[in-house]
């Protein structure tokens, strides 16, 4: 038997003779394989159990309705992406562009607006920008993307709150003439 | 009076209520979309209104009316209408989760606020030299107002199927467990049990099986002590909970003994390992 052959590629009988031969690491390899088998066994039993006693649980029975969750996910993804692009481009081009030409322009308060409109603008922007990012992050929690959601989307959402407040303050005090409307 | 009405609403069977909710959410959403597209400004001077931001030759930037889609305010009502339509689809498919109600209520409130604001302010802004246009809210504002109210009706009548949320949580925990994400599955299952504490309450026999499933998840990630403690706690008063359901008690007992057996096997494996590797006393 080749003593340099890596332990992972040994067959069961080779591993057994290597263990009796006192080769270093053979015990650990045996234990690792045992654990692996145990895990597979656990998995199998779990699934078997779900088939037998699972019928009495709350989640029993087929899922109701047809899955249209992807539609909602698409919407949730599109909304913050559009808003984020608008905000980033706006920060690059200056708040004037953001308040006059962007898709979000009507949401930013202008000089001469009533307090009610200012408040509603800020609330709507907060719902659209950090709010949709937060919902998206929460939506990603049960998926493999939960870590990026937690370390990128959530801080971005929190940071955007003061940004939104600042930009609304800037647009509300901009040098702008109101036409009668 | 109010409670009598509430009782009446609650007594109506869920499918009918779901249909009412889906219908009013869909109708409200359609009206919101329609109202956003229709003109928001009416009156003798409606043709003279400038919409959005413009550059004037003499004074630089100027801002005209923001009413309607051409002004931009109607984008919010349009968005709210689309959201209401999507959620109406969910209610139509028989789903009644809590976030659906929250979403519909939020969309309705936001659309209502913008429509009311426009209704109050159209024609209020004077030009630089104090001149005003003779305009008022158009048909679009009223259609959007009515649509927003319908969406709020949908939120008010939304069926609250608490068990639906629990079923979704249970399935999610199962899927996570099947994908081998043991700790995430435990998190969901714990969330499920926390929520179910109020309704349907611990006395529901199905929760016994949910708790036993949590114990199984504990075992799958190696928390033997927690699993055993949980099985012990759950089965402690199982007799009382399954007073008139011998079959259920038998199933729960079988599951519990299987769990304990597996916990023993895991402990034995640990003892075996400790014996072989570090010379601890051999397992009995």
C-alpha cells in the first residue's frame, strides 16, 4: 500500500489497515467518516419523520394557492434599485438635478410648499428609499444572501435616512421661481 | 354597536371575506391607476398650466404644477394602485397573511394623503407677481380619492388568518432543515412557537408536534441537552393536552421516545469518541 496516498482517498479497508499500522491522522479520518455517515443518517431520519408524524403539524398539507411570490420579489427589487440609482446619480450631479429632472423630482419639496406637503414628501421618500431597502433586506433573510443583506443593505438604509432629510432641506430652500399652479 | 358589527364581520366565512377584500383591493387599485392617468387639473385655465421644472429665459429655474402624471404627484398613487393590485391577487389566491394587510393599508393611506393634498392645493400657488390661475382639482383626483378609500376598505375587511402565518413559518423551517441550514431552521421554528403562544395557544395538540420538531432540529445541530430538556417539558403535561385524543398522544409519545433514543445514541457516540481518543472511561 502506498503510504503517501492522501487519507481522504483511501477505501474503507485501506483506512482500517492504515489505522492498525499506526499511521498518523488515520483515527481522525475514521472519526470524520463516521460523523459524515451519522449526518446523512440524521438527514434521512428527519425526512422520514416528516413523512410520518409531520401530518399532525401546523405546516401539514399542500401550500395553498399558486406561487406568485416572484412577482412581489421583482417589484421589491426594482423599487430600491430605481430609487438608489436616482439618488446616487442625483448626488453626483447635484441636488438640482435630483429635485428637477429625476424620476423622484416631484417628491422633493420646493420653496413655498406648505408644511403638509413637506411632511408628506419626506415621509414618502423615507418609505420609498430606506423603507424599500429594509423590506428587501428582511425579505432576503431566509436566503443565502442574508449576509450581504445584513452588512450592506441595512447600513445603506440607515445611512440614507439623514441623506434624504438633508436633500429635502436643500431642495426646499433652493433658488427657484414658482409658476402659478 | 361597533362590536356587534365586528362580530358580524367575523362570523362571515373566510372565503367570502377574502373575496370582498380581494375585490375591493383590486377595484381600488384599478381606480387608483385610472385616476392617476386621468387629468388632475380642471377649470377655465387648465390649458395654461405648466407642469414640472422648466428653464425660463430670464429668471433661471422655475417650477410649475406637480399635479397628475405630467407633474409627477400621480406616480405615488400609480405605485400604490399597482401594489394594491398585486396584493389583491394574493387575497384572490386565498392567502391572508399579516403583511398583506399592512401593505394594503400603507398603500391606501399614502395614496389618500397625496390625493387629499392635491385636492386642497391645486390652484393655491401664486406666480412670482402674485397672479393665480383659475383652476381646481380635476376628475383624476376624485377617482384616485375614491380608489384610495376602496383600498382602505380592503385593509379594514382583510381576513386575519393567524394560522396562515404559522403554516408559512412551519414550511420555511422544514425547507431550511432539508437544505441543511440547521440553525436557521431552529430560528424559524422558535419564532413559530413564540407566535403560536397567543394563538392557537399551547393547548393546541399540533403545537406539541411543532415543539417536538424543534427538539429534532436541536438534535440535528448537536444540542442534545436542549433537545432532551424540551422533550421533557413538552411531554410533562401531554396527558392533559391529549385528554380525548389517544391516537395523538400515542404519536407524540412515539416521537418523543424516538427523540430520546437518538439523543442517547449521540451521547454514546461522544463517549465512544472520548474513550478512544482521550482514554475516558468506556460507555456503559
